[in-house]
């Protein structure tokens, strides 16, 4: 395997430029990126697939960000992940699952380092910094759930507020004057669906 300085010499660029192309820490010209990708492939610096990805600025991977502990995993989610992976495979994409908590800059870094071509965000907060920073950059994004401001966003969510309202409407029949509402723990109330549940509950109380 050729060292990075040989790749740089072959591409006619500085070794630092090759490092930037591989890490994504700094932007480089499309011409330089293409020459580096060609040198990588010709010199067998890395597998040729990486060279093609650098030339195309694509990873052919979609990231699923689901910050959750092992104890919180449900059968619905465990069924969702392989289904998403199978569908993406049909379209020539792979699926990377990120289960650790990531800050907004860390999520943005997945794009800037060419780790993913698109993101699916779960455990969406009512006011989600990850959503805001990605909305501003225009990177491909889909939410499973929703935040307070969904303008310009693509998201999948059933009507949680209406579902909660219908539950109370069903229970609030003659002979059932007292209904208990067990809310989520305080630490989980910033979640978007928790806010929607609260909306349905308050609407039912007003009625």
C-alpha cells in the first residue's frame, strides 16, 4: 500500500490536502478531490470503493440516529431497523445505526466527513438542536416523530395528540368520574411525543 505522500505526489497536491480529502475537516476543490481519488485507486492506498466515493462525494450510507439505552429498546423499534435496512438495500444504500447520544455538531459532522448521505432522526425533542442545525444546512433529513416547528421538514408521525384525546374520551363515560394520568418521567418530557400526549390530555380536560 502506498504511503500518503506518494498519493499526494501522484495527485500533484500536498500531503495535507490528501488528509483533508480523507477526513473532510476542510473543503478542497472538486478537481483536487477527483485527482486524489484517482491516485488512491491507482496506487491501492485504500480500496477503490473509497476512491470512487471521494470522487462522487457520496458514502452510499444512510444514518439512523436512535439515542436509546438497551433497556429502552422495544420490539417495534427492533422490527423497524431491519425493515429500513432492507428497503435501503433495494436502493443501493447501507444503514448505519447510531445509538449513543450525539450533540448537534456531532450529527452535522456525519455529513461533513462524508459518513452518511442522509439521516433518519428518532427520539426527536420538542425543541431539537440537531434538527435546527440540519435544517439550516439543507442536508437530507427525515424525522420519526416531530418537533414543535416542522416547517420545511419531512417527518413520519401518527397523530399522538388525537390518540391521547380519544383515550380520555373513551374513558370519560358515565360511571368513570375519576381518571388517573401517569405522565412520563421529567427527564423524558422534552421529547416531541411527550409534548403531544400532554396536548391531547389538556384538550380532554378542557372538554
